[in-house]
C-alpha cells in the first residue's frame, strides 16, 4: 500500500503541526503559471493512479491465480490422498483376501497331511497287531514243532528198537524154522506142525500177552461148551452159574492183566 499511495495514504489525514488543529484558511491565490503547472500535475497524477490501479489489478489477478492454484493443489492433494487411501484399502483387502486364501490352503494341506498320517498310523498299528499275533502263532508253532520233533526223535528211536527187535525175531524164527525143518526131516513129520511154533514171542511182554490172550480165548470156548451142556441137560443150572462165575472172574483178571502189560509196553517204547 505504501508503494501505491506513498507515505500518506488517502484514508488518513495529514498530521497536525505543533499539535494544533488546522484552521480553515482561505484558498490562496496563485498566478496563472502556477495554475497551469497544477493542471499538468493533476494529469500526471491521474496517469500514475491509472498505472497504480493496473498494478493493483495485476497483483489481485496474480493473487487470485495463486489462490486458485493453491485451491487446485489442495483439491489435487485431497484427490491424491483419497486415491492413496483407496489404493491402500484395496491393497489391504487384497492382502487380507490373499492371507485368508493362503491360510485356508495351508489349513487344508495340514488337515490333509494330518489325515494321511493318521490313516498311515492306523494301518501301521493294524499291521503291528497282525505281526504280533502272527509272532505269537509262529512261536506256538515253533514250540509245537519242537515237541513234535522230540516226539518224532523218540518214536524214531523206538522204531529203530522195534526194527532191531523184529530183525532179531525174524532171525530167531528163521533159525527155529531151520531147526524144525531138520527135526521134521529126522522125525518124518511132513504134514504136522507143533502149535507152539506158530507164534514165537520176541520178548517177555509179548510172551505174557500171548499166554493171557490164549487163556481168555480158552475161557470163551469153555463157557460156550458149558452153555451147550446146559441146553442138553448134562449139567444143572446151579452148576452152570457157579462155573460161569468162576470163569468170568478169571477171564476179567486175564484181560485186565493184558491191558496193563500193553500200557507198560507202550511206556517202555
């Protein structure tokens, strides 16, 4: 404003000299030359005012342009800030969606892996149980095999003993046959053979069993003939019952003795 209006702007009055108010003096009288110069000064002042007004308008226009530019810059800054916020929001949404998708995929893979491991563990446990059961069965089979092996070894040794006994018996029979043939040739008995030579026992047990079997068979024959005698009336009923009771007791003891000898012979083998 000082550049436009100078040191004394028109809105203020000039200072009063010596602190006294100015009186209303009568206008001075100037010569004609002075009036001409004042007119020229007024014209010069009007041109200066015009220049000043143009400058002011230019400054106002520049200020308006600056304000408009500042306003546009603020609008642009707000728009850019809004776009940045929107981009950030979109980025956050995309990031959250990607995080959720990755989390769901990771959970699915972990669940799938866990299910696979659980199924595999179940199969392994089932196989382990089957293996343990098979191991128990195999151990039982091995124990049974060992028992059977021992039994077979024992039976094999018994079989060897029986074979050796049978060979001894065959040799004895052959020798006895030769002797009997020699005796028959000397005694000239071609068609008759001794009954005792038909069955030759190998050991003591066989001899006892042969004797007891013969006794039991003889008792059966005796009871049969006693029955026939009772039917024919050769003996009375009291005699028949008495003899049958005696023979039955004797046959029972013979059969019991025979069974006992058979058991003993089995144990010896």
